[in-house]
C-alpha cells in the first residue's frame, strides 16, 4: 500500500467556542454548555472551565460542586450544525475524501488534493487558517500516514496547534506513548492493562497476537496492529443515509445507566434535525459502542409517526430497556437515529405501542 497522507481535524472546545463567539462578553469565564437539571450532563466545557476539572459527560451536579461560578448555556444544535457545514465546505476545497466523525471532527485523506500541494502539513495549516478567518474559531490538526496516528497527533498540541508524525518517527513516538492515548482504551481497560504491568504502547507491542486476543477478546487483534502503528482503514467519504441520526463519543467509558443520561440531549438534537427537514419517523434505533468496539443496536418500529420530542425521548428510553443489563460493561459511544421517514402532515400520528421490533 502506498504511503498515505491523513489529516485529523478537531475543533477546539467546539460547542463552547461557538457560544463564546456569539457572546464574547463571556470570554475568560468558565463556560459550560449543558441543560441545568438534576440528571443533566455537560455537552462541552470551555478551556477556562476545564481548569476546574470540568469536562464533557460530567454530571452537572458534580460540575457545580467543582466550579460554582461556572456560566451555563443551553446547547444550540442548529447553530453548531450550521457552523459545522461551513467547516466541511472548507474541507471540500482541498479533498473529496472526508470522513466526518461528529460535528466537530473529521478525517481527510489528502494524498491527492485539489490544490496539488506536496505537504499535508501545509494543507492542514491552510485549512486551520481558513476556519479561523471564516468562522472565528480555532482547530487543531494531526498529520500522519493513517487514521489512528492522525487522531492521536491532533490532540498533541491543542488548542490551536498541529503535530506531524512522519513515518520515520512513528516507532520512537509509540515507544513511550501512554496506553490511555489509544482511542478506545477507557478506564476499565486501562486498569486491566496496568494490572498486567502494561504502561506504554511499547509494553503492549511485546505481547503476541494470540495472547492479546485471549486477554481482550476480538479487540486484541486491533490492539496488536495499533501497538505497531498499523491502521489500514480507508477514509470513507460521507454518504447520504435514509435515516437521520446523532451520536456522541465520550472521553471516558461509562456504564449503561450513566451513558443513558445523554438520551435527552440526543433526542432533542434529533428532533431539531427532523423539524428542520419537516420530517416525521416511525422507527427509532439506539446504538451503543462498547469499550472494546463492539456495536449494539436496538430498534422499534411504530404503527404511526412519533408526534413530538417527548414521544421521541420516551421511545428512546423504551428501546434502551432492551439493551443487555450488564453492570460490568462500559460504553464509549451512544447514538440515536430515526428511519421510515415521512413528510410532516402526511398522516395523523397515533403513536401506538410498537407494531414490530428488531
């Protein structure tokens, strides 16, 4: 396989930065994007708030104890999506191979690029400059031969920086890299690795493939490759789907009960998307990704369309009850989607009990 040039762009504290752009009088203050409530969780925290230990997925009740002076702003997903579209329009000036991960991050394959620039670092610099000039926001970038390394690199000089990891430096870089820097290694997996005496990626690379599979299941195959800097996954350009969905990847793995506290936020975001597209749906799908990258989904299809945001959230909670009740399992991603879409007003919504499920 020929050497690739992959860029991972990650916006800096995206939701919070957008809110601070709209309300510049709050700059310098610890700003938190979240609904206030006994079971609410943080969507995003400004860098000032992070100095107090606040971070996304933290319970608002905990955040208020750590930083009573924080300013809380409810999320505005329509605005975030609008800004994200601006950013992706900038990406398309440089390449068509764009794989969105969320509203605020994406992989770009610039091995061949529209301006025919020879260096990926130059492209990343120009993209970041375009984003700052056109949106007033900052982005960080990682540049490497594959997606795994590019994602790690983008976090290396945050905020508003970039880091290049050329092939000849990969071995030395991985030798001392802490295991928690590997995407998907959460708290529980890290504790297990530490019990085994593993601290760095170099430690992991000394273990044979078969033993890693015995220790970590199917994920052991991927850990074997990642410990050697190998990741042959292509950058998959986004394709329009026959559903509307939203999802978040959490900075730490959570048990089922805690990750479900994100359902109200996801349902609200999803309903706003549906309202903007003047679309109703009869099917709902809940998606969870475990700490070792297994994907679980549960779906319901109703006899009529979900009539409002409250019905959508209730349907999501009913669907969540069908997930395996495993107190030991941890999850790194939660997503919510709808399908069987119909234009608003096409039928009278009765929203009865599930007609079918899958």
